[in-house]
């Protein structure tokens, strides 16, 4: 069977297409059709000819199978050090074999490669730090995912998510109208608590354009209100765009590079249209990676930079604490033991660990580091899209063991986690282990401690 009704090589570009895929509950028919999907070996080889350049070829060839990457992988450790969980084996047995065979493989091989690419690697890049040759496994698995996606071998949820970006320029079915309505609702809910608070929409030449994760307007609109309150307290000149407000990229997790370009250009268009001085990305690691680190290259910006300076929310918080725009009541510091989850995408891959530690020194009396920490910290266990793929829930839950041990070893039950994927993984970790672990973004913690300027405090009637 060349193409299935649900599983095929076509991209999802319409609302009808998304609804059609969603009608196949849990992708049951989708995966059955995948077993009979034909592999276009010529197309794979043509892609290799165009895109498999010296860097990837060299990495595949110079790996000496020394095994130094093994203990760096949380999946290897969580699965009793199984040989098939060694990072070098995982990439050589998938992408390496695909290259050797010049794309001449069958559906079973591709499904096995899919299972490895999405259930045995979160593209956290920790193994790359320990490779003596500097082989970047995250890049190679990202490349493999792109090949698999192009042939229709992609998890059901990832195919839907990439389609969402193509249709809505968001990872969920939220239109620009939905977004604006949510923003206006949050302004109404919050302005009486902080006098004078406004959430400016499409304000030109503001100091800050603030962009979010679509899960916030969909599931956590209070996060938008909390961000607005903190911008108001600190006196920032800021705005949100009516279009181009979504930072995340499930398309990046899926390997749909065309959808990645569509998504990130919607944000860059907002920058060009509103001309802010800089952008602040919400508390999300992969949103930062997708729009700030990878995005410029998807959009064809040769200097590798976003149209305006772009920073993560952790950087902004550290900045306003240092310059005194945000003043905290020291008596309201967190008294209980607390630890911090280092996100792979803005700590390991963007070097923001020092800003995170400065923030913790300002909000916690008993801060306890995980071991290892900072750029050496282990992935939360749910990155790379893994949190949202039902087919791999058992594998994801097994991988959470490493993060669970790290947290429990600190003696802290409260985890500050300024990243949506990390937040979700730690939430689910508690559902698995039931040890009383709690988790929080920065915004609600900061608002509890913030000293509110007198003129913003509502007067008693």
C-alpha cells in the first residue's frame, strides 16, 4: 500500500486534515497503515545527495564506539545500561544504516528507526558534551527525524502537531482571534488587582515584544496574567502581537522543516511589523531553541540572529532583579528546601545557568543543586516531543527514573522549572512516584514575593 487514509507522506495543511487525523483515536489505524507504507528509496537518496554534507558524514564515520557517551544518556541509565540505549549505537543503527543502504530499506526498518528516534532520544545533546570527537547526536537525530517525516514514518501526535503549525501557526488550534480574546480576558481579570495594568496588543516600537507557548492561552491563561503583572510592576514598555505570538515548534520535534520555517517566520514578521527593541520568550526551553537558536537558519537569515535581540524569560527576570526594577520582599523567600530544573534548551544549549542561580539566590533560603547540575544536568525525561506521544508513554515513564532520583537526592520536594516540557515531565513524574514532589514556574513565585508600587495597589472601598 503506497498511501494510507491516515498514514501517508502528505503534509497536513487544512483544518479538515487535522480533524481527519484526530478522528483516528490514538492513531490506531494510522500505525496499522504505517506497517504497509512504501518507502521511496530514491527520494531518500536524493535528500542525502542534497543535504548529507561533510559534517554529518564525518560524524558517522569517525565514531569509534568508545562508549564514552553511554553514561551520559539518561535512557541508558534508566534502562539498566542496555547496549541498545548507547547513543552511538542508536544513531549508527538507524541513520548510519539508512546511509549505508542508500535508503533501500522497508517499512519495518523505518518504523524501528521511528521508535528509536522518538522514544529513545529527546535530542537533549548531553551525550555530545562527553564525546571526545564532539559528535552532536541531537543534530543527527533531528536530521533522521526529518527523513522519517518525509516518508510518513512519524508519530501520530507529531504529524498532527506539525499540521497545527501549518494551519494555525501554533501548536494547538488557537486562532489569532482566540489569542486576542484570551489576552483581553486576562487584562480584565487582572487590572483590578494591579491598578493601571494593561496588556498592549500590536503596540509599535515597544521596548519588549512578549511571545508565549500556545499551551498558555489554551490551558494556563493565568500565566499571561502573571507575565502582565510582572511587566506592569517593573514598568516595562511592552506589547504582545496579535499575529506571530506563538514561540513553540512541535514541527521541530516532528522533523517537518517546512512547517518550522512557516512557524518561525510568523514571529519574525511580527518583529518586522511592530519594530520592538527586543523579544522576551516565555518560560519554555524548546520555544527559545526553535525561535532564537534554530529559527534564523530556517528563515534563511545568514547571520544566525533573530530580527531583533531575543532573550529567554530567565534572562529578563535576572536583569530586572539586578537593576532593581523588580524588588522582592526578603521575608517572603522560600523557606523550604527547593531545587531547580535546568532545561536542556536554554541552559545546556544557551548557557543561562548563571542567571538561573542568581534568581534562586534571590528567592530561596535553602536552594539545593541537583547532581549533576547546570549544563551537565540530565534531561527532564520528556523533551523532544516525548511528553505528548502516547505510543511511547511507557518508555517515557521509565526514563523519568533518573530525574526522580536527582530530585529526591536533594531532599527538596519543590522544583522550580521555567520550561513547559520540564514542568510537564515533573508533574507526570509525581503521578508515577507519588512522593509529594511539587513544581512551579517562576512567575507565581515572583508575584508572591514582589513589592508592589503603592500606586498600583487597589484602595479599600
